[in-house]
C-alpha cells in the first residue's frame, strides 16, 4: 500500500514587490515503502508518521507540514514502468466513454507493450486478456500487473494476427504496427454489438485499417477521432491557455461488429 504526501503551495503578498509571491511550493511525494523513514528535499518523515491514518497532518524533521493519505489506483497507475510508448489517459478515457465498457465487460487488448491500456481497462472491467509477442514487454506488463494487484488481467505470449482464443468479447483494443491484420481474428472473437477500437499514431495506419474494415460486411466503421487536450492557467483573473505545445498522441478508430 503506497502513501501520498501532499501540500498545497502558499502565496503571500510582498509589499516591497507589490505582488503575490509563492512562499511555499506545492509538493507531492509518492511513497512505496512505508516500513522505513522517507527522505525528501523537505526533510525526513518518520516511518511512524507514514502509518498514520488518511488525512493526518504530519511534519518532517525540518518542520514542513504535509497531509498523508493512501494512494488511489490512478496514483499507482502513474508510477507503472513504461518502455514502449503508452497510450495517454485522455485517449483511454475516450475508449471507455465511446464503448461504455464496465464491470461486466470482457476485453481483449494487443499489443500489451507496457500494459498501460490493459491495466487501466482491467481496473474497470470484468476480465482483460492482453496479447504480446516480445519477452521484454511481457516482463514489464507482468510487473505492472503485480504492482497494481490486478487479478483479472491475463497476459498471453501470442501473436494476435494469428488468432484470438477468447469468444463473446465486448471490446477489442489494438495498439499495433499493422492493426488491419487483427481484423479477421477480432471478427471471430467479438460478440455481435461488440466494439473494435484501433489506436494508431500515423495516418497511413488509419487509411489501411479503415480500408480493410470498410470492406468487411460484418463490421460497421463508426469514426476516427483525435482528442486534443489543452490545459489552462487559472490565476486570479489571469486565465488563459498554457503556453505549452499541444502534442499528437494517436488516432482512435471505432468500429462495431454488426453480424
Ligand atoms: C505501442 S506498444 C502498445 C502499448 C500499450 N497499448 C500501452 O498502453 O502500454 C505495441 C506493442 O505491440 C506489440 N506487438 C506487435 N505486434 C504484435 C502482435 N502481432 N501480437 C501481439 N503483440 C504485438 C509490440 O511488441 C509492442 O509491445
């Protein structure tokens, strides 16, 4: 069980400067090991304090105050090991919203990569099976599965282009170099009304996937979306989009098995 230590930042009006200045920086620490004292740049927190109940206010040996609480799934998820490019949260959110999967859903995913998508889906679905061909990624996804304590995630060393063992699947997610090669296997595994979602970073992948699926009478091609997320600064009346760039992640193509 990991703990989160958090403190809000604090601003004060400095007369001499005639403006508000940040006098305490906001800070968050993620603490995996609560059996030992934890060393931070704000001082040491004793292991006794790390075991205090959620909401307790504790102090470092430098007299800095933090609130402590147990980490949530999302806090833990943000700490998983990652090697391959993982799908970002915004895109995971769109998959969940557009397919309506839930605690009763059976899902198949490929390729596992670091398992970010598979792990998140396992957190909300009944069962997720993820396919991966590379041993180095299988090791990472299995570590992440253990770290997040996901008992309903099955990890298979198998080429999804060669077939899917599961049947009556509610959703299949693909994050693969050639996702069109998984359409035939997906057709056999999905239940009628089930969704096939392909996540690809490049346009040629979208073209080839949509061309193949549009020529398959058993699938309905619904749409391809790209989700752009823009963060804003909100400081008093200074409210405006952040000056950071808006990066591209991937295109999401949604399809449905109709017969
Ligand atoms: C970009 S990564 C997937 C990342 C993953 N969606 C995540 O969120 O962490 C793509 C993975 O697909 C795997 N892969 C490629 N071809 C495959 C195949 N035919 N069957 C199963 N996995 C495959 C690769 O080894 C790689 O790990």
